[in-house]
């Protein structure tokens, strides 16, 4: 974006509608990569324009005619410059991300939430969790869930909203990530049901067993790591890379998860594009891949008894 364009926008744009339209045009003509929570330039522009002002991205049409102050315009345009020229993902610029219809604080110590697992959580893990949830209610017992590699805590917190009788452990190896997770837990007032734990996968969990282990671990293989768009380079490599085939962490999880699942428990794990490598690594096993109505793939579900067959 040239200085002349910036000054023109600063002087001539008046309303939120003007700003969203103009920002969208600048994004369209740039070489940014979308894929950190938005899939089109209009939505990206709404995030860049509305979130810094503390307004909902779903703001109604009539409200878009609200006028912007000079200070507000400068703030939005400054974020736009960083988005286009420094390739910083919008969620890091606004420090806000959305997952399973909830808002979370994020910074560059955690991945930006975007997992299709969010769709499964908003549907209360149905149909996989239906019988187990009913059984726990009849027994008047808490549903025990582990969010492994929790990052921002978005999966753990979304699960707490989906299951009112659940206790969720949110585990990560990174203390910096857990600081973000803890901030989100407090913001959502869930300190009594979501518990951040520092651990290298299961190492610090002792003999604790869960009804569900849900994990979005690092799974990017070496080839993809070397060819990632610039936006991904702002995310922590620790949360992305997982060896030559992207399965270093996943193989550990598959080996150890059975010791931390109750008899009727399930593991839900995302491996993204490395699903091809996973199928090759276990040619004798038929993985069950979850289908998502709103798009997304690379997530499998496996029972405790099936883990013994790997």
C-alpha cells in the first residue's frame, strides 16, 4: 500500500462500511495467505476493522454506517500495513481469534485456532459421545476429558461449554502457551473446570484416565515446513513441526494413549495432510476418519480397544 493510498483512505473513508470495503480491496490486491481463521477477504477485512474497535464481527448492516474517528482509522490502517507487508496473521495483530463460536486471546506463543475439531465440539462430539455422556449422567459422574497439546486452550474451553458436567485437563509442553491458556480460562470463568497442566504429552499425568482424549498435536512434515506461506512463520515451530513425516508426536500419542483412556474411552486426533503418512505407517489398520459438514479433514477417532491393535 503506497503512502498516497494510505493518506487518501485516512482523509476520505468515513464509515465502518467504507473501511471494510476499502480494506477488503487492498487485501484482494495483495499476496497475503488466508487460512488462519478466515477464508475470504471480506471476512478478513471485518476482523481487521471491527475487532480492534471491540465490535462483533457479525455486526449488523445498519450499524456499519457508524462513523470512524481519525484515531480509529489510523489504528486500523496501521494493522493493515502489518498484515500486508509483514504477513502477520490478523489474529496476532488483533490478539483475538474465534473458535467454536467463542472468542479467545492469542499471541505468537500459540497456534491460531482453526481446527475442524471445533465443528465436532459444537455438536457435542455426537454421535461418538452420546452413549458415554448418558452413562456418566446416570452414574452422576463427571465426564473426564483431556485436551492434549492445548495451546491457547480453545479446545478445552469449548468442551467445557459443550459439556456442563465435564472436567477438562489442558496439557501443553510450553509454559508460554499455558500462560495464554490460563488467561483464556480465566476470561471464560472456567477455572473450576478447566485445568492447565505443563507436561510433555502424558508424562506428568500419572495414572489419570479419561473418557476422551482430544488432541491437535504438531503434524506438519519436513517437506511442508520448508514450503509454508510466510504467515505460518509467525507461529511457534514447536506447535507445527513433527519430524520428516509429521508423525513423531502422533506416534507417541498412539502408543501411550491407551494407558490414559477408560475402558469405553476414545482418542480423537488431528493429523491434517499427514493422514497419508499415517495410513502408510499403519497399513494393517483401518482408521475411522471423521467427516465434517463445513469442510476439513485429517481427523480420526479410535477407541481404547482399537489402540491395542496398532
